[in-house]
C-alpha cells in the first residue's frame, strides 16, 4: 500500500475493524498501523483482518498490526521459520549439493546464502549437524521476517556442478538450477533429472 488513496481506504478499513471491537483508534494509531502494514496490498491486509476475525483465540481481541501480519504470513515467525526449514531439509535430501538451486522462498535463499551457501549447507549430513543447522536457519529466518522479509535475495545458489564448471572455465556447461522446494510441495521428477555429468566437464564437450 502506498499513497493517499490507499491510506484513505486503509483508514476506513482500520476504523471499521476497531469499531467492531468497540474501539475508536486515534489518527496517530491509524498512521502507525498503515506504516507497519504498508509492504502488503490492501487486499492482503483485508484477508489478514478476516482471518483474525475468524481466529478462535486472538480474534477475541482488537487486532494490532502484528496480529494482521501474523495472519497474512500464516503464523508467527518461529512457525514460518520451522516450515521453511522443513522445505529446505527436504531439498537437501532430494536435490543434494551437486545441482544449483533457485526459486522457492526468497527468505530461505537469503538465509542459505548467509550460512555459507548451498554446498556448505548440504555438507551437514549427520543428524547432529542438521540439528545445529536447523537452529541457525530458524534463528536467521525469524530475524528476516521480523525486519520485513528478504533483503536482496540471490537469484540462485551455486551447487558443486556450477562451481566446478566456472572454476574450469566452462561456464556453458553449467546445468540449469533446480527450484528449491516449497513447504509441502513435492519434488518434480523432471527437475531432479541427472545432469550431463562430470565427464563432459572434464572433456570440455
């Protein structure tokens, strides 16, 4: 949301929402709420308010911007981070370090980059290593959410095949990145097809 027109529509919506709980927000409260929710569209804010109304727990109380953000994003920061890690862990197990990755959750790509990249993350193979990686991922992911989302997410994260191809001066041999799995989305067989192999890289064909 941005601009005077969106603010006027939001103000009407926010006044109506608070009125349903017997409250009349001040002009300052409305401006602060608009600023906190400005990175979402008016339709998304409306959906968040509707979900808040239908929430058997939080819906009993007048919503704050943080409540609407939670409804828009589908849960609290830790819930979102845990679901994101679940998708990343499935990607580690099904895609592996050889292929580069792209797409998926932009915050996840930021966190993987910050943790040293896709190859390094995939090197965590034991349950203990994955547990430590999960804790760090969840902590970093939650911080991104708390600060407004992904910041300059990388378009893709190199895997071993791309790294070796570029290091050997054969960038044309880089395989297309594989989409990072979304939460609860199955891996597609065509995305996990075998790459052309190291023989082509070594021969330069």
